[in-house]
C-alpha cells in the first residue's frame, strides 16, 4: 500500500493548475518588473546597473527601496540598508521553505535566492510535499524569467511608464493577499493576520520603513512556536510516520 502511494504521488500533482497559477503571477511580475526598470532608470541608474540589481537582489520591495533612495539623491551606501531591511522578511520564509524542500549544500544557496513572497505562499498552500516543491520551483523560475524580462523592457523604455497610473504599486500586496486568503479560513490564521496587521499599522507612523513589516512577521513566528492543542509531541512516532509518507 505504501509503495503504491509513493509511486502514484507524482501523477496526482495538480501540475496544470499550478503552472497556470504560476504563469498568472509571472504576468504580474513582468508588468511589475517593467515598472521597476522604468523607476530605476528614472532615478539615475543605468540599464546595466538596473539589471544587475534586478538579477542579484530579485525582491521587488527591496529593489524599489534602493531605487527610491538613489532617486532622492541618496548614496548607494545609504540605499543598501533600506533594501536589506525590507528583504529581512524573506529570511522568515526560510523556515517553512527549508522544511518543505530540505535543500542541501550547495543547493541552499540558489534555493534561498527564490525564497520570496509569491513562491512561499504558493508552496505553503499545497496539500503535500511533492506539490509544494513543484509549486515553489515552478513559481520561482517563471517569476524570475518574467521579472528580468519586464525589468529590461522597463529600463529600456525609461521614464515613460508611470507605475501609479497603471495601479502596479498596489498589485504586489493584492496578489499576496489573494494567495493567502484560503489560509484565513482557520481561526488561528485570522488572529495571526489581525495581530500582524494591527502591529504594523501602529508602527508605520513612528518606525523606519521596513520595520513594521518585520515586526508583523515576528507575530507569525511567535504564533508558530506556540503549540496547538492536538499537535504531536516532539519525537512522536506517528508524526514521523506521517512525515515519511509525505516525503516518500
């Protein structure tokens, strides 16, 4: 029975549905990347500089933060901390992603590069480990290619694109909320979301940019460390058997 379930698991993956969802996110990423390329060049970066930033950083909020500081006549050395501060939240995503993908060195290096909002949300929303891994990599690779393509197009077009006019400044949070919406059916998830949002709103007027996001993420981390009724104890053989079946 176990052997039959393991061999049939790849056939039950909703790959077509996952690819369609990833492609939809990719189209958004391409449009959003075009807005970044335009903003980056408009802020004073050259096309090669904008593309290196897009490839190496690959984090929309952090890239816009960097370009925003440069546009305000700030030094690149002042822009780096702002970009890194907004990117810190991705390190929190590493905990569930590492549990799902279990990458080994040196695979951890390139896996970490794809740990972003969309790939994490797509992976966490899947019912089993094979589907989680497929969703993560399908989403990550599609988004990466279309983000770079969009960034290049936007950088070449220069300042002719106004992100606010197309509503692209609101696209990222809207897409992320849509991805997480199914999880909010659980009472615990709703309380975590409410607590994180309330804390972020309280900190926005008084904290530097990026800090409210990190503080809100900390709420989720703390909630995840609190055991829930019915959770298996560490070392529970039943949990181990379930895990073995999921990864088989």
